[in-house]
């Protein structure tokens, strides 16, 4: 997993939740916590974007998370069962 988190300076209201993405398409995780899932293109992994804060219009921080592709690694039993893959015991 690769992630990046950024914070807005306290007292600087410069970035709105709606500047990150369409709020109608976001999953609302709390009062002022929004999450968007962005599908990857051309074989790139999907990205999850989360914006949160204490203000109803302006965010305090945002997080971007991307899963690294597993190159040559086998899935753990939990990952395999979640993906519907049967493994030998």
C-alpha cells in the first residue's frame, strides 16, 4: 500500500470537500468524513481518497491510498478466501 496524507494549515479555509470530488458520489463515513473510490485505468490499481475535517464546508486533511500490485507474491489465506480463490491446505 502506498499512501499520502496532507493537512491544511489551521485557520486557512482554502480547500472545500467539493474541490476533492462530487459529494453525491462520496461515501459518507462521519459528520465531515467523505470517501471516494477511484477505479484504476490501464491495469493501474484503484485509489481511495478520504477527506475529513471539523468544518461542514472546508476540510482539514485528506488521504490518498493506493494498493501496490502483488508481483510474484501469493495471496494470504484471508485474501484468497475474500477473492473467492480456493487454496490447498
